[in-house]
């Protein structure tokens, strides 16, 4: 494990992170601090990455973990497979926005046995191709210096050169944030390139000038004159139609006929007799009723009046009223 301190503000002399070529899985612990040497606290939900560009021009990205102001990274084959010194940065992002950056140098010490690597990155592919060229050149040199093994050496050189000159390549798009990959097998290079982040939406352009008004189109031809419907009314008041185009006729409808002429005034009738009303019998009964025992012009009304029975309360009220009148007469003398 190696520990380093990085200034989160721009630094003209950043520290150097040292690893060995093909050093995979080594822990790099980095403490971040601000311009006043105070601890820089990484915001919740942020993403921390170590990104850099190797001497060959190819880049690498390593995702890290963090707690408070401490970030940890583990070296990968892609990060350490190329020896030399390179610039890198600890990049802190929130979504697509970079909210912090600390500069550093990365020094990769050369591996004394580079042929021992089995990693499949783009740099190793380049090394493999270089080795093929070297093999071809060596085989050709051996062919010239040794007549005995000329045929075998020439065949080896031809095979090596054939493999080198017939290399094909293809690329595939990886998801955003993934690490770029490269592999070589049977004369074919396969590159994996991560999709870039979506760029910010550009500003809306100014509204263009209004175009000239187009010419008025030609007036269409006048349509054919419609059918003329002629109604006729039957004696029963039903209307029917005929037309000059042979079209289906509307459904007949009942219509109100014309108002007839006013008839002549009739003769004056004879003077009628004056009506009379008389009271007939008046009897008592349980239910009140009135009946006409006469005619419509000489009515005789018979009445049935129910007989009223005094109640105990009625009798008490009458007695009290009489006594009150007697008392009043004695007092006033009347």
C-alpha cells in the first residue's frame, strides 16, 4: 500500500505516484486537502476516478472508493502495462459535472521481463505486433547468414510477415464510464471504446427572418350546381319531393295545411229563461251535505246540518262566562 497527499486546488508541482509495470492490484491511498491545507471532504453521492494519459497517447480510467477526504485506488493492467512517466488526475464528479480535481504524476517502473505479461490491453497488442516484426527480421537475417537453414528461416519469416501484414481490426462501443479495452487473437485486433458522456445542450439559436409570403394559389373550378328539389303536398297534408338530378328524395313529412276561410256568423239563438235558486229542506244529520233537488235552471238546495253535541269543556266554559257576566252586572249596576 502507498499513501499520498494531493492538493484539490491547481498545483504547479504535483506529487508522483510510483508503481511497477504490470503491477496489478496495488493499493494507492490518496488524502485530499484544500488550499489552506484543510481536509477536502468528498460530497455524498460523488464519483471518484483516477484518469491519465500514457506515453503512447492512450488513456486509462480507474474507479476508486472514498471515505471523507480519503480516496483509494487499485492499479489495473491497463494502468500499469506501459512504463514511463505520465500525468494524471483524481477527478471527482457529480453526475456529468466535475466538482473537484487533484493533479498528480504517475511513474511506472519498467518490467525487466516484459515478455512475461499476458495482459490484453492495447499496449500489449502493440508490443505483440512489434515482436512479430522482430521475429520476421530475425528470421530473414538468419536466412541470409545460414544456407543450411535458409528454407526454414525464410518460411518462418514469411509466416511472421504474413501474420503482421494481414492483421484486421474491429471496434465495439461500450457503456459510458466503462474502461477501454483491446485484445489480439489470430491476427485480429478488437477494441472496446466507451461511449462518451452526453454533452450539454447548446444555446438556442436566434430566430431566423420570416420568409416571404408565397404566391396565392389558383382558384379551383366552380363545382356542379346541386339538385333542385320541388315539394308537393297531398290532400292529407303529406309532403313529397322531386329533383332534377335523380337523387334519393327526402323522407316525406307531415306539414300543417293552409288555414281555411272563416265561416259565416250563425243566427242568434232564442232568449233563455232566467235561472232561479231556492232553499229546500234543512235537516240534521251526522255528515253535512248540499244536494240540488231542482233543475239546472231552477235549483233547489237541500241542506243536511250535523247536530252539535256540547262537551263537558263547552258546558264549563259557558257556565264560567254566565257567572262572569252576572258578577259584572252586580258590580256596575247594569
